[in-house]
């Protein structure tokens, strides 16, 4: 696994044992759709290797918060960030749902790549609705497999959805938050 583009392009990323990381191909497609990360603040939930947040930093994001319950994952993220500018980087060892319930900061992009098995997707979606992390201009990039359907309440709207093999990427925002411009990659 490697960083696809930006300042750290081509640098290898370590992945914790047992973690299903977003593939390079899928990550490249996500960032082609999202466009410019310049000066954005990103949140990487269920961070694993941190590949999504690190990719955003490499592409110009100014702040990234990595949340994972695993000490091993956070150590690997720290290792993946070694030697790179780390101002604006926060590592949080906490359950992602608990983090969303207590955070006061708002993020531009919220990457959410939970383990497909054992995650309560309806609870995750309800928590997003109530979280301050999701502001009026925020965008959730939620990864699921093709077997998990996502039912959005009226507070959230799907901006786009893409399939990559068995992986489905959902682009979600708050209802009534205006147009979210995505590239049509």
C-alpha cells in the first residue's frame, strides 16, 4: 500500500495485522471524486493504517484527526507519519461512535471505513446526525461492502455512491446544506 498523490506520493504505508485497508485503486478513485484537499480538516474514523487521512494530508489538508480503538493501529499510523509534517495531526484512541458523540470540532471530510462485520450501521448513521463533527459543509465518505445497505434519515442525503468490486463508497452530507461539488471521475 502506498500514498497515491501529493507531497508524499509513492511512500509506502504499513497496515496493521487483521485490518482490511482501502485499496490503492479505491483510494485513488475516492480522491479523484473529492478533488482538492487544500486547507481542509479531515477526520479518519476506524483509521486502521490511516491511509485515507494521510492521503488527504499529502494532498494539502491542514489538519487530520485519526480515531481508532486499537493501540497497534495508532502506533502504525504514527509510524506511517514519521518524518512527515505532523502539525495539525491528532491521534485518538477511542471508539469511533463515542468520539462522534463527544467531539466539538467540525471537519470538512469525514472518512469512515468501519469493519464490515460487527458494525451497527443504523446506529453509526444516527450518531452522524447528532454529531458536531458533521457541519453544514461537511462530507462523509462511508465505505461498506455490497451486502450492507444504508438507509439515510431525512437529516442526511446521499450525494453520490460508487461501487468498486464488493466495496461501496457512499458520499453523504446534511440535508439542506447546499450543493456539494464532486468530480465525476
